């Protein structure tokens, strides 16, 4: 007994009993059910693909935000390090400038002290000369004497004698 025989038998038995077989719905046929299953599978697959794309996009955005945050943090660290290096360099330049100013001031003080000591030494020597040398009355123009070669020679001899004694520390 084949499929057609069974249908024939079923139709004959139902016709004799007065049973009316309901008509089959279009949606209950096998090809339509297959097509609907395929369509549902496509819709499900599309939903899965869309959900995956959304997840991937969200994950990429989170990763990008994390990378940007790391870049910003690194940039802040670099800027802080540069600012610190600039501050150290500035402090070092200021220290060098301060040392240079102090060295110049010390040098100027030394020069002034040397000049003062030279001037004091010159003044002491002049005072010692004034105490040491007395013009002879014959060479004093104020007393009516004249300035002659003998007076000049006597002055030179006195100056040499004074210099020897002064250098020896006897005056």
C-alpha cells in the first residue's frame, strides 16, 4: 500500500462515515514550513551578527578609550618630567649665575682691597719719605736757595738710601 492508496482509502472511509476532512492550511505544508524555518534561521543569524557587531564595536570603543587614557596619562607624565627637568635646569642656571656674581663680587673686593692696600702702602711710604728726607737749607727755594745738580744728586742719594731702608723694614 502506497501513499496514494492510503489517501484513497482514507478519503473513501471518511466519505462513507460522513466525516469531512478539514482542508490543510497553507502554512502547514512541508515546503512552507521549511521556508519559514530557513527564514527564522536567517533572522536569528542576523540578530546574532548584529549583536556580535554591537559587542565588537563597544569593545573597540572601550579599548580606544583605554588607549587614549593611557596616552593622556603618559603625556601628563612626560609634561611633568619636562617641567621638572626645566625647573632643575633653571635652578642650576640660577646657581651658576649666583656663583658667577659671587665670584665677580669677590674679585672686585679683592681688587678694591689690593688697590686700598697699595694706596695705603704708597701713603705710608710717602709719609715715611717725608719724615726721612729734609731738604738741605741751601737747596730750599723758599729760603732763597737754588735747585742745582748737587741738590738733585743729593735728593737721588737720599731716595736710594730711603728705599734700601724702607725695603729692609727699618723705617
